[in-house]
C-alpha cells in the first residue's frame, strides 16, 4: 500500500519490527526498503544500517540497498536496479509518498530511544550516486517530509549536524529556520493511479513533441490535466482528462501557450504545429479539451 495506513497515526511506536509489519507500516522483517520498481517504495526504515545515512528530521539522506558484507561495511558497488533502489527511483519519478519508520539504532537525535516509530510521509526529491565512506559506489536518495508531516521529536543528544552541507554562496535574504504552523486547508485529492496509467500507455513519451526523458533507473514524464481540477475549472480526475507530456510541453499547455482543437491538432502561437499522438486505450475527453481552449481564448 502506498501512502497512509488506515488507523495508524504519526508517532505510533512499535516495540519490534514484527509489530510494525503486522500493522502494515513496513512489511519486510529485515529489508530496509519495501517496494518494487513497478509499484514504487511503500516504506523505508531509518535505523543506521548504512554509514553514509544522514538524518535531519524533516530531511533524510538515505543510502540505498546492497553491497554490504556481514559486518556492515560496504564491500562492493550498489546496483541501481536492486529492487529497493529501483523502487525509490520510481517513487521519485512518479511523485509517490513514502512512509518512514525510524529505529532506535539510527544514531541521530531523531531516533527513538527504543523500538521503532512511524514518522509519517516523505517524498523523494532527488537521488544520485557517489563514493561512500568505504570507497564503493552508493546510491543516495533525499527525502523531505510533506508539509502535513510533523517534525519528529528529538529524543537524545548527539554530535549531529543541524543543517545540510551546501556549497558556499552569497546568502539570499529569507528565513533561515522557517517555523512550522498548524493550519487547516482544503486540498484536491488527485489519483496517482490515473496519471500513472496514462504515462504507462504512452511509455513516458510526450504526446506533443515525442520527447522521452531517460534518467538513471528509468524514464520521466508528467501527467497533465487538460481541464484543471481546482475551482473554478473543476475538471474530472480521469484518464480522458490527462495527457502524458514532457516538462516543457506541460508548462506551455498549463499556461495556454499550447491548446488543442477538437480534432487534436496542436496549436502553438495561433499556428498548427502537428497532431496530438494518441493511444488506442487512451480516449481524450473532448469536453475537457474545449474547456481548456476556451479558458485561453485570446
């Protein structure tokens, strides 16, 4: 299951991994990553299993799986196609939430004093490889807490850095430590399954310009709603109202620089530039196309 587990609150503690498994928070009894390349990562455990991990509370630099010997040392390079690592890549590419479980072995000030604690949903914001402390290639994933995920409690004192290492640069005026506030807002609940289905049909190839962005571990595209979901547009969250686009075409489409005719001719700057590529299983909702076109009629 991707996302929240019903009836499990952030901060819920578990004495053992098995109890977390039985609650559905993190299903594997040993592996630190739960998931597959196809589904994405359901959950991870932050428990000090890799020397290169960094835990800053609402930001986690998480080392992928693989390459360790029995003593916990990195003895070989980590493969990106390992099931757990590939799952986290999919979570990044698809924008899927990942549940975070912290263990007492974590060594950071945010690790629980005993057992395990569910600390809410995080998103994978980037990933990359580097030579780890032991001199072998590792893959690392940066996870950031969702706005609705509370900062985990600091449960111990440790000589732990309080901010991430960043290159020296001229500071920009702003808030060094933005505070978190509790507020109630209305959000549209979007179906990740709808976008993923459309992108799967088109194999992550842009329907307008045919671009397919290749990245380590997979390919990237974006699901773009034709008729916007929010008020006052109130479009449906269905496959007929979603296009598979590259980031450039997505921005142009959302901003009205590109519109579609009823015959799916692509119009940019008032001039036809081609025809939207379609798929036999992907029926475009022409009501949504007309709504989008009327919205940007000059």
